């Protein structure tokens, strides 16, 4: 549902999943940018997508270390909206420079 809404307003989405099964489902739905966090090349794939798309907003259902990791792929003056706690951990691994908005 959310992917359809984003597509309707021309917002490109980078989907982050944990299983090949989820990659297959999203691919079948027409998603182009899918990163599987269980794969060894996850960080390289995210770096490539980030360089290409320059994302500025992330929706984080996981929290924990995922929040800080998302910020590193997004760059300065970006926003991460944490709306879930699937990791059962507080958001961590956040570089203070990202919070100050400076390089």
C-alpha cells in the first residue's frame, strides 16, 4: 500500500529487507531499489543506491543499530523517522555530527 502511494507521487523508495523471499516479492511488485541486509554486499549496495538517489528521509521500523546505519547512508541534513521497535532496542550507533547537520 505505501509503495503504491509513494509511486503515485513520484517518490523513489529504497526497500531494505532481510530475506531473498522479500526481495522476490518486491521485485514482482516492480521495485527497482532493494537491499537485502542479510547479504554480505548490503553496505556496498546501500552506498551505491545512496550515491545514485541521494535519499533524505528514511522510515525505520527496526530501531537499534539500524537507525545510525541508515543515517550513514543518507548524509547530512537527512531525517530518520523511527516508528517501530522491532529490534527491541533503543536507536543507537548514531554519529553526533549527523545530529548537528555538519560535515
